[in-house]
C-alpha cells in the first residue's frame, strides 16, 4: 500500500532519524527519512532528495512514497548511499526494496532470506580478541543468553537451576563474574542486568581457532552426556551422510553460514523470550585420501 502525502506528518521540530532495523516497508522508511531531513533543514525538498540519489525526475521519490512508482533494486543502492546509511544499513535497505519488488514465490522467499541475513549482519558484533578469554568456558556465553529472560537473577544458584543443573552454582558465579569483567553484561539505569550487544559472533574465519574448537568440543560432550535430559518434544536431531565433490565443500560451508544468519535475523527482535535453545551446525570431512 502506498503512502499519501498526507501521511507524512508536518515538520514542527527535529524528527528522529528512522531506524532501518525496525523498518518493514521501504516506502515508509523513505517517508520518515524525508521528514527527518526536512526537520533539520527546512529547504530540503523532494527535488533535492531525488538529485542526491541521481534521479532526474524531481518528484519521483514522492511518487515512490505514495506507492505510484517503485524503486528499482539498482536505484535502491544509490538512494541508500544518498541517505548516508552505513554499509550494513545500506544492505538492509536494499534487501527491503528487493523483498518488495520480488515476483513469484521462489523470488520472494530468496528476497526474504537476504533481508534476514542483512538484519543479522547489522545486529551482530564480533567478539574482540582482547575479550576472547570468555571462550575458556563453554558455558560462559550460554549464561550470557540467560540475561534476555525476564526472570533473570544475578545469582549462580539461579543460573544453575535455570539450566537444569548443567553447570554448578560455582560455575554460574564464575560465568557471571567473567561476563561482567569482559563487559558482555552490565546494569542499566533501572538496576536491571542487560547484555551490551544483542548478538555476538566469533566471525567465520581467523579467530582463536583453538579456543573456538574447545568450546565446540566441550559443548558436544555436554550434549552427549545429557541428551536424555533434554525435552524430546523440543529437540531435533538429524545426521546426514553426504557424498560430495571436494570443490563443492566451500559453497556448502557458505550455505550453512547463510542459514545461520537467516535464523538469527528471524529471531533478533524476539519480544517474549522464555527459553534458551542451542543450535549446532556441523560439517565434518570424515574421509581421507589414500596414501
């Protein structure tokens, strides 16, 4: 549905800069951006906006906002740059435009996936190497996720109980201390404990491989020892043995990472977290060349 010009509020004072992360309609985002820029500079016009985007028609963006014209995927790139969006914000805006323009079920699904991946890349912060000690315990980052639960308590006893005894009270206290010292959780102005970033990541390559590998080893060991304790209705276990040519493995890894990013993008704005689940993606080359 298009936005009529009457839908754009009159500019009375400085309007906030729109947040692409919460945007679900690129036309609405353009309208809010226009109001924002107009509130900062009264002389800002649709003609000026279009010119900065490299669009010759002075009222084209106004027609886009009204739903009478569409922004092409190609023109979305120039428009995102003209709005001085950061690189991650540009990718998210362009993905939003592509999702709106997509025709056919397959194209729409692909565009939706690209949008979710762009969102994940926006909200993810990689763990600085200086803070990599947080990887010394497999459960440290798991305890961090508990902060997102509404009933969180800064207590080793609470952490141990909430995880069903997977770790001890002492380990819970240790994890809390490490997370606070590393700056991964903090207390806000209301006295509530919160995570400093919504999503953190070690990155795809080149991190401290020994520490990352050890986290996976310890987590797998914990899973193997506690499979029968996990809720069978909520868990999912699949193992696929796949014959594959060696030159397809890099693409296979890329597809797995894209799937992970899609899942994170889908859940990044969860408003009612009640439980913590772990999702493991493993691609293991188990055959060897003959000597």
